[in-house]
C-alpha cells in the first residue's frame, strides 16, 4: 500500500483528508513543518500533501527544503490552500509542486489527483531506475555512482563514519578480448560484475560499473584493515570462478584492486580520494596484478602478496 504524508496544522482538515484517502493509502499526519520534514526524510512516501499556510515555517519554505533534500527531492508534493490567487499557485508550481488544490476539498477530485500523481511517481521512479542501471551487467552505472556516492559521502561527513572507496578492473582484459573475442569479453565483464556486486548488499554500499572493464565501489563503516581484508575476499572470489584466461598473470580471469579508507571532514573532496584509489590500483598493476593495494588517511598502506 502506498504511503502518503499529510503536513497540515489543522486537525479538522487532516481528519477530512484521512477519511477520504485512508481506505486506499497508509496516511501519516504531521502538524508542523519541522515534524513533516523529519518524517519525509524517512523516505517512505509516494506523495506529500502540504498545507501552504502554517504557523512558523510556511508550506512554500518547506517545499524548497523538500526539493533540496536528496531523499525527498523526487517525491511529488501537492499544495493545499485556501489561497486562490494565481500568483500563489504559480509560486508553488515554480518551486516544484506537482499540483495545487484549493480548499474546501472535493473528495472525488482529491482522490483522482492523488491517484494520478502516485502513478506518475511510480512511472518516474521506474524510468529513473532503468536509466541508472548498466545495460550489460545489471549493476549501477556511472551516472548512478556519481549521484549516490555524493550522498554516501555527505552521510559519512555528517556522522563521522569511515568511508572506503575503491576502483578495480579486470587484468589483461585486452588480451582476453583478442584471444576469445568481444562477445566473450562482454560475458566476462558481466560475470565479474555479478560476482563482486553480491558482496555489496548493505544499504550504505554502492557498487557500479565505471566504464569498460573498470568498476568502482564505496562502503561505510569499515576501518582501513577491515576494508582491505574485505576487498581481498572479493578479489579471491573472482579468481575462484576459474574463468580461463590466456595471460601471464594467472590461468584464470582476475582483478586488481586499489582503494582508500578515511573519515571525511567538511571541506574534503571525494574526487581527490577517488584519484588516490586510482593510484592504489596503478600500484597493484605495477606489483604484478591480481592483488589488492589499500591505504588510509595517514598514508599507511596494505599490500596483498
């Protein structure tokens, strides 16, 4: 059942809306803008019904905050108000509301508009999800990585969490393509992606195809040594698939991994640490491939083999 968040300081109006919608939707009601924003950040809602005129922070101000917050940015907002002036409607729509309904409410109209915007929301989310998935491998693509890694970084800064970022690629992939052909190369990329992605299942994990045979991953909470050991397991799991390879590295398809763990501070830039992870990957290649090279903020380094 879809969930709707109602933010309205009027108990009468909230009760009326609930009586109209509660048969088809799960309703949560908040009486203040502050309470509504905190509830919305839980990320559980398919639609927000927002009163414009409230004491303290009004609906227009709250709408701006909702559209500026990552987890609520795409949730449709219908403004509810007794203000019928066209300039208020224009302001709300320009700020990102999907609709504007004036009081008193017509139950038939409210139900129809709510249903329409929830269906549109689901369609938009399905389209967005498809656009964020790599077609060959089924894992997140680079666009999704760039969108979501920034949110993970902000979360690490806010809660002072260890943040790990790594890059890895398939060793001697050109040799594989030249030997077995590009269709076989595509299947190897897919197999490696699916094997590695199985290890990144926490809500704070993100694994993506960065381009070609190269992948990127971010994960929160692990200290440097723990992250290093974790990626050794991922690397070994790829080798253990025993996909034949005609290279000097190994008789099987392997990967090289470079990464870094840090506790980011305000002002730090994630892109700088992605470059350091790439440098660790370069070191892993120079050391013979099929290994993990990891670092931390203090420039301590762990090297496999």
